[in-house]
């Protein structure tokens, strides 16, 4: 059950509500409570969906910038970076001659 409330607790709450509110207004109050709970559930689900979408965007591999090569002296890696339009670590470096 929700909030750790079992059927016996709900029965006691319902009986107390029936005594306090009265049998004439009790169905309307129950209807309003049900609508409020539904609205809260929809709000929580919307918030949860947006939270997980934002979390997925920040943790996806495509969102992170590409890593720089560890060995910047490797001419093959420098040529790959230059071919992709990235600046190399050395200002006047030339791609290796093949």
C-alpha cells in the first residue's frame, strides 16, 4: 500500500472520516481526495521523467567533449586531430609525411 498504510489502517481512517464528515458529504470528500492524489502522482511522474532525461543527457558519452590524446608527440594522432579540424598542441606542427 502507499505510505506504509495497510488495509486495516485505511478502514479505520475511512470510518473516522465517515463519522467526522458525515455520510452526506463523505463521497464528495473522497472524490476530491482521489483527484488530488491523482494530480500529485502525475506531477511526480512528470518530474521523475524530466529528471531522468536530464541525467541521461549529462551522462551520455556524446555529451562529453572528446578526450585529448595522451601522447601528443605521436604524429599519427596529431594528423588525425588536424584532419578533424582540431588545433594541435604544438603551434607549428605539421602532419607527418607519408
